[in-house]
C-alpha cells in the first residue's frame, strides 16, 4: 500500500486540500481530520485538489459524503479538481458528478465559488 497525505493551503481566501497517494479505509481518517479541522474553523468553501490522488476506495468517498451537508449548511461547498481518469471513473460510477462539482483545475473552482 502506498502512503497517503493531505496538505492544507489557502489561495485567494479558499481552503485547498491537496491529496497525495491512495485514499482507502486505512487512510480515510486523515482526510476526515482535515475536513473536520476546516469545518471547526468555519471554513466552508473547500477545494480538494486530486492531481496526486492515485486511488480512492469507498471509504474515501464516504468521507466526502459524511461532511458535505455540514459544509453546505454553512453556505459553502466542496469542489473537487484535477482528477485523473482512473479516480474520476470511481466518482462517476457512483454518481458523484451529480452531487459535487468536479472541475478541471483550481482556478475553475475558485471562479465557480466567486460567481455564486
């Protein structure tokens, strides 16, 4: 199993989580902790950059589902960007494109937030 990490940064006032590696049942708690931290800081406009995400399992998808309502109830959203085809296909198979904005890159997500 490959390593997984979540790094947080801020750009143009938006919280960006950079995911690296494989997101599965063993590593999902790291993403969960990062999302909880942002929600506790009242950060509700979250961009998740998946450019270095190599794999996602159902446990990783479950983390997104667990926190989306909290974020949206605060007037925010979680926007996913920079997915490779393999990761996108998992999201697509489970119908996530109808629930989440999946965008090509971070600038698209920032524009999407800014134009609401």
